[in-house]
């Protein structure tokens, strides 16, 4: 990901899909004693959907 001050326009459908996928990833990790890797999964989801 890049760190720039450019505005990024993301369609509402894409934002909804990202939200659903992130929530699903978090739910899967919620029941684990040590939920490692959820941040990496969230980054991957965003990269897949936006780029």
C-alpha cells in the first residue's frame, strides 16, 4: 500500500464487499485462543478489492 494524500474513490458496492469479507475474517479468528494473522488477512482483502 502507498502512503499518499491522494483521495481514493471506491464504489459503495466495493466498500460493502470489503466490509463483509473483513467481518467474516474477524469472525473466523474470534473463537481462536490466539487470533494471529487477522490484520494480514484484512490488508490482503483490501488490496484484492481496491487494486
